[in-house]
C-alpha cells in the first residue's frame, strides 16, 4: 500500500494476475470479450492502487467505502465497447484487421437481453439484505414470510413456495456484504454516470482523465466518496445514464 512515511512517498507494488485463455501450438492467446472486460476491470483496481497519494495505508488506494470501491474498475469496462479504444488493440492476429464494430454492437445488444428482469433481481437482493440487516431481527419469526415482504415491490412472477433465498444467500451472511449488497447496483450507477462525462467530451479527454485521477484515484478513502465524486463530475450521480446503457430508457 502507498503511504508517506518519514517524509518519503512509498509507492505500492501492484500486479494483476488473470487466468486467461492459454496459447496453443498454432495460435497465440486469443482473449474472449469477457476476458478483455475482466482485464480492463481489474486494471482499474490496479490504477486505484498505483495512483494513490495519501498519508496512511489504511486510507490508500482501494481502502474506500464498500459502495465506492468498484467505480474505478467498472468504469474502465465501458472503453471495451468504444471503437476509438478497440482500434488501438483489437486486431485480427493474422490479418491485422480491426474488429468490426458490428460484432461489438451485437455484444452490446445481447448484454441488454432481459436487462429489466436482471435489474429487478439485483434490487430484490438488496432489499432482502436490508430486510435482515437494516432492522432489529429479533422480531422476525418466519424466514419465508420475511422474504415475501422484502420481495413485494420487485415481484414479477408468482412466488415458488418451496424456494427460500435467504438460506442460500451466502453473500450477506458469510461473504461480507451484510447491509452492503446494494453496492453492486450503486457502483453501476456511478460508473455509467461517470463514463457519460467522458463520452460527452471524448473518451480520451486528458482534462477529464486528469480530474478522475486527481479527485477519485489518488484520494483513496481520505474524504467522503460523494464529495470526491461531485468534485470530479460537478454534480451527484444520476441513474439515467445506467438506464440508458441498459436499454431501459431512450
């Protein structure tokens, strides 16, 4: 972890170790699109550590609030869908031809398949989490009844009586996400809104990139995340950018 000790800014050692498709005797390692987005995602976490500039290691790099840690990683995935970025590296290993954008457009379209249902599903999980960890549970006497109440506002299909989500929801009971499962969807709101700022001004805009590095990546957990975000974006995040990206809003 980066830190300033005895007047010296000690820089961190950061590495991304990924288990990607191996090369064969006749072909190099050819990454799938999911592997490319994973690489960009994890490199975002790496940048969060590499560009850290704080006094204390406990507040450096990725040591931030749980609902803020995925912004630097998830935002980088957006570049994987942009021609200006893909033309830099996404070339056929034999011909050198850039990947046709029609392929990428198909990937984007398929990513939005049943997005409305997927969004409701994530929201329902966050509400279930809060129904257990956001209240005094001592008055809860029936697990299934508790779930039915928690899922009421996101219910799309009839309930399956034999199903019990809570008993299998390891994230919120042994996975460290208690009262924090909402952070998955909230991080999407942040990254979509932040990337819209880049798209409106150029995805490789130096000034915006510098602002993101100075106000988000370098600060770690030294200030309130909303303060840092507004300093970068100029306003609080709005969900419209995420809804547009998901195909749920024109």
